[in-house]
């Protein structure tokens, strides 16, 4: 029995069981590797604009601190619960270990419908959440970052709240901040830019001409929009995109820079075009060279996996593919090259690490250096994953997760079980 439940947590458990069996990890070691070190549930009361009081439930899960402080985003969304947050923290652990960062995984969130609160109420909620977390976080304990429903402004409020408590400015308590408040150049673009970089690398290895290749992107938030922009800049035609308001499709290729400007001004892709509307339910199975699911978890189930019509599946979201779908993709691995989420979207945490390092040193890099270092780390992890998959004759997701789990396990074994 654990306090964690739900389909997303069950998915993380299922994935870990596959890796644990593959690595022949003794059963008495598995719970120590899988179960989070610490999970917090808090109440966040705020004054509403009308003078009433509202209480929102918040969470933070720190998976392990064996390799260093925990690291992970904070999402504000109606779907947030402790099981989802725990699963995301576990995945972040394997991700950080895979790419060689000195972090354990963490995740946090508040269950809230952002459309129901004002900007002033959002600031109050953000500050209250951080205030409640202060006894459990710190630059060398747990470092927060943005996620679904949060952004640079929310991180600035987090940082300011923590700093006021400390009596000094502590920029390194969060990453994903505005550059003017200690953020790093290239952080906003980092996740999507990494997705596009890895997709381009796979296309080149498959000898697919970038200038004749097509892409489809599900989700047009921070990750999806910058992934689409990166693919567009590499010469691909982005023929379809979607967000929570609908989908757009143009065989000749969408004007991604114009679409990003529209979404920035209006908050979504709605209203960009009346002629290009498309059924969002058909988006994932459109014929294309690169498919980027960059929205929510569990959008590719077994049925969708059977009908995928892409050459490269670049997972921009966390956990977009269910375990049943993975079984289908294993049978189709000669047709579809999978870049699993813990590698494909790791550019965000890589550049968050760079931001943390720069804040600690108070020495900041140019954007070209940030991007160069990001690509170097992604390429190194990609090479390790592909080599492991080829040598062990296993799927890419199994290879990537095995590398991450092995590193965490080795650190726990060498440090020992205290007390």
C-alpha cells in the first residue's frame, strides 16, 4: 500500500518493473529505488478579489537526493494529484541520471483551474505555495522550475518569496526565471529546441532530406511551439499543430513564426485561420516524418500506436505513450524510430542545470554557449542510448531508462543504507 495512485503513477510503476526485470534488480531493492523519499500535501489559502477566502491543494514530491538536490517543475492544472506528481518526479530522476546531471527528480503542483482566477490571485497562490514549501526546499535541497500552467513570472514570484524569507536574494532557488531576475539565456527555448535537435539528428541518420520532410506537433505551449519553430528553421514543413482549442492543418506547411506571434498575443492558436481547421482527434495519425506529442501524458494508447504514420516519434511531453502502446511500438521499431521522453525533452532540465550553476557562480554565459553545451549533452546521451539498445537488443525507452536507473542504483549502493 502507498499513498500514490492513478493511471499516471501506475504507468511509472509498470515502466520501472520492466527495467528492474531487465537489470535483474533484486526485489528487496526495488521499493527503495522506486518510492519517493518525501511527499508533501499542503493547503494554500488565498484572498479572492471579492474578499472571500479560497483554499487550493498543493503537492511536492522529492524522489531521491542521492546524487544531489532534487530538481523538477511545478504545474498548476485541474488534473494535478499526488499520484501524477509522484510519477513525474520518478521520471525526472531517470532523466537527470541519463543525461548526467547531479540531481534527483522532483515535481510539484497545485490543483487549480487557471481560467477561474485573476492575475493577482495567481500571484497570491504562487507566493503562498512557495511559502508553504520553504521548510522543505533550498538551492541544495530542491530546486523548482516551470511546468504546465506556470512560467517565468511564477518563478520570479517563487524566487522573491523565498528570498524575502531568507533576507537576501537567492536566485538559485528556482530555474526558468526571467533573464532580468537571474535566469539564463536560452532556457525558454531549451526543451523544444532539444526536441527539434534530436529529431533532426535522427532524420539525418535515416538519410531523410530535411527540406522534404514534414512534421506534426500536438500541443503548442512552450515545448510544442519551440519544437515546431526549431523544425521549421531546420527546413521541415510543419503541416499540423494543435492545442486545447483545436487543430490546424496545411499540407504546404504552416507559418510557424506567425502562429507563435498569434499564440503569444491571444494565448492559443484559436482565431489564427478559419480555413485550416482540422479534427484534433486525427492529428496523431497524420502521415508525417516527425511526430511530436508535446501536450499531456497517455495520449498514445495501443490503438493510436497501431495507426501512427510517422517515421520518427519525438516525445516532447512527459509520459505521452502508455505501456500497452510501447508493446505495439516494439513490434514497429523498424518502422518508427522512438526518441523517448526522458531523453527527448531533457533539454529543459539540462539548461535549468546551467541556470542553477550560473546563479551559484554569478557568472553568466552567452546563449550560443548555452545551446552548444545543451546539444553536446543531448548528443552524448543519445549515443549511449542507441549503443545500449543495439548491444542489448532492447527498445530505446528500455535502454534510456536502464541507463538512468543503473546510475541511481549504483549511487545508492555505494553510499549505503543509513542508518
